[in-house]
């Protein structure tokens, strides 16, 4: 997710990101989670390598698994439109460590990847899963697809940032890691900042692995995305050379959060292609 330079955050998208972080910590998400059962959504805890997190599950247990990874800041609740209309799918939305109600620790790429890998292995025991990643969650989904081809049916990348060349870190982000400014930022925003600083290095390491991905890939992006440059789509076309199929679902308008406003179109496209 780019935060400076030619592809800086638009003020509107930056404001949305701030309020997402605020919602995680102000109790609003807790209230929403208390009413999950009324909507047919189950919340479960999962533990791997001493790391605990939560997942939200909806849809038939025998349905095609859709494993969803949110961006930063965010939570599994960002996939609410998918969860409330699962259809034929079993929707599993993951609260990544650092953004889970049971785990607010500072995100750690190695530790966090191990629990996401364990969740994938668990949900894909009877059939391969379709991985869906939004924004930074797209990089994690791509890493899983490269490492576990036997568990992954397809990869869907929504507003995903995969090109390390488009990632730039502002000096203020380094300053925000330290007191006193650190003490003035809510916890989800602090965790998000930590992730954003580490993310370019993660993408550099991921770069040679992208060509290993053989499963079908669907790239979903809006031209007016104010957080992740649209140029990521052409980057993906070049790098996913080994993918069986590379499809695109592109929108002129919709901004960064297409999984919230274009969920029906995305699910329809997933159904048609996969």
C-alpha cells in the first residue's frame, strides 16, 4: 500500500483508513460481533504456534471454501457483505493477528504467516480453497498460493499491492513508531503503521515466488483507487507467468474498498471463472 510520492494516499481514502482503525479500538466492532449469530455468522478462535486469532464463518460447511484476508488496518468484519450472502460458498474471513479481538499484538510477518498457513491447511482438508486477499492481504494470499499449491484452487486479488517498486515509506511513519507520537495513535493504527513499514521488504522476498503460482488468478481493481496504484494490475500480468489463467475484473470507479461496494460483481465473477 503506497503512502507517498507520485502514488500518495488520496485524502478521502486516508480518512477512511483512519476511521477503520478507530472503529477497531472504540468498541464499535465489539458491538457488531455480539450480534453475529443473529446473522448466521459464527466466530471461532484458532491457535497455532502459540499465536491466537479469530475467524468468522458463514455458509454451508460443504460449500466451496473462500478464505478471505483483510488489509491494514481492518478486520474480518470488512468482509461483511460476503459473510451475509455466502450462497454456495463457505466463507471464512480471518482476523489477522494484531487486528483480532483476542490478539492485538504488534504484527510479525513470520509468526503471523504461520497461523494463516495453518488456517489454510485446516479449511482445505476436503477440497481446495479459493484465496481472496484485499490490499495488503493480497500479498499474504499470494504467498500462501505459492507455498501451498496443493491446497489452493484459485487466487483473487482485490486492490492488492504486490509491486515493491510502488511502495514508499514516509519519514513520518518512522517517527510515529516512537514516543511521544506513538502514544497518541490508537492501537490498530500503530499496528497498521508497523505492517506498512515492513511490507516493502516482504514484497521483495515474495517477488521470485510469484512465478511459482500455477492456479488461476483474478485481479480486481478500480482505476480510481486512491491507496493502491492501478499499475499493480499490469505488474501482475507480467509476473504471474505460470498461472493457468489470469483474469481481470476492472472498474472505473469504486475506490480502494471494492470488496465492500462491488461484492456482488466479485462473487459473480468468481462463480463464472472458478
